[in-house]
C-alpha cells in the first residue's frame, strides 16, 4: 500500500507539472508540439537551470516565442539527432501510459462519488423504515451489499491496472534514461560527447561567474594523430582515441566532465578545482598517456607512443563561454608549437 500511495503522489505531481506547462504555453502563444512541450515541461519543473534562465530572460525582455525561438530552445537543450528521436519516442510512450493511468484514476473517482451517493440514499431509506418492516430492511441491505461488492471489484481492477501501468512506466523510464545517456555519450570512446560538454560548460560557467565555485578547463589534442591513421589505418586511429578516452575516464573524479570535443581533440572540465590542481591533473594525464605504447596483440609490434598536448585555463568572473574556451585553446596551440607532449597554462 505504501508503494501505491507514493506512486499516486508522483502521478499527481507529474499531472500538476503537465498542467502548468500547458498553461504557460497557452499564455505565451507556444504551439503544443511534442518538442515545445518537452521544453516547457522542463521549464516549469526547473529541471535545467540554464533553460529556466533562458526562458525567464525572454519573458522579461518580452521577446516572445516564435517558431525560430522555440526551435532554438529545443535544439540547444535537447538536440535533434537520432538519439534524441529515441528520447522523444520513449517520452511519448511514457506520457501515453501515464495518461491511461490518470483516466483510470478519474474513473475510480467517479465510481467513488456514485458509491457515496448510494450510501446517502441507503441511509435515508433506513431512517424511513420501521423496525417491523424486515423485508424492506433486507432489500436495502441487499442493495448496499451489491454496491459494496461492485466497488470492491472496481478497486481490484484498478489495482491490477496500476500494477501493470507501473511496470510499463518503470520499463519506459529505464529506456528513456538509456536513450538519454546515449544521446550525451561519444559512441567510440565511451565518455561525454560535444553536446554533453557544451551543456555542462554553460551550467558550471554560470555558477563560476556567480562566484559559487572555481572552474578549470583542459583542452587536449593527440599529437601527430594523422600519422597513426596514415601509417596503420583508421582502426588503429580509433584505438588511439579509445586509449585517450579511457585514460580520461579513469582519471576523472566526482563532478569532472570528460568529453570528446571533436576529432582527436578532448576536453576535461574540472568543477571546483583551482589552477594549481588543474595543472597537476593535466600533467598526470599527459604522463599516463606518454607511458602507454600501442602494441599489435597478434605480432607484438609497437605502433608507437601516445602523447598529448594540453592547454589549461581558469574561468574568470569577466568571462563568457567563448573567452574561457578561447584561452584554453590558445594555451593548447602554444603547447603544440613548443614541441608537443606538454602542458601549458593560459597567459596571465
């Protein structure tokens, strides 16, 4: 019974959020399409801080929500690729299942109301019946018993439906979470992809700008990556990428965000780390990779040493995302120009 009670509360909460999202969409003239609903449901739920700030700012500036604005909001926070299509499909199925349960709950409420009316009528009948009129009392009791049995049956049917729907919802939620993870994961290396990094950077840079935490960025580039592809083929090139991604994943701690930034370039966002720790972590990563030689398992032949160049920058109160990444990129460029296989900090 405790589980069912919690489940009902969760459903009511979800229904309240859905109602609030639709009300806001009507208020600001946003068409009720699935992508728009996704955006506004997360807005009223305050699930994504940056999304909430974006919409609040548009409202404050009276910018409105035209087709282009709606599209940009969805693409920025939820994307439009194949993985996100899976999220949309699963989310739609989840909404449909929850909708069925809510309909059943409404029906149960109507049944309860009808039962209450029957009890009122029975109570009135009992008052009007003399004690000696046993047959009439029996008829009233029989009527009450029948109504009670009907209500018990409906409640049992509802419990069965709720159990079935709960199982379906749990399964859909698991699929939704899996699709979400896939949407933010680089398939080759197993760490975050560019979208994962961009969203994390927006969220944490805003906190850094507010003075809530220190934030450092490592931009990492594999040295002479083209040689691996040219000399040994793309399969070995992919193996190099996996080695770097695996080492970054192994060295990541707590709230670190490790991601493949693009091609042979990677990024590591260190949340809450000062510059001296960021530099130490960068050099540990560089050394761990430099000691890693790719070897052909079949022949024992060495493919070569994997080295990286790393640029490090710390977020400044006057920064925006572009200037922050730009300083890390400039430091990376300097590290490559200075001979590679080294860590360079941003210019003071």
